[in-house]
C-alpha cells in the first residue's frame, strides 16, 4: 500500500506546483502586471476616500464639541476660518 500512496501524493504535488507556476507566469505578463497596478490604484483611491470621509466626520464632531462653525464659502478653495457660535445653555 506504500507505493500507490506515494504515487498519488507525488501526482498531487505535481499538479499543485504546475498550477502555481502557471499563475506566477501569468502574473508576470504585461496584462498581469497591468491588472495588479490597476488593483493598487483602486485600493489607494478607496483608502483616500475613506480617509477623507473619516477626517470630515471627525472635523464635524470637533466643531460641535468646541462650538465652532465655518465662515466664508467652502467652494472658494481657501481655508475657511472658524467663528464661535452663540453661547448655548449647558446640556442636562
């Protein structure tokens, strides 16, 4: 029973190695490298969007906590100045 077992194990390892080699060779072609680059670009864009969204949410939270509101037009491209809000009664 030893020889058939080793034969099947060797055949399985050979099929696995051939599949891995084919994937590695495919990844190193021009199309494979282009796909990887596009994947990296999409990942970087998603990361930047998440970062921007989190920053905007945190800024809103801080403005509410500090009682500040933006002044000026945000579409002007200039950094908006912050002005204090009217005093609010303490929360109970």
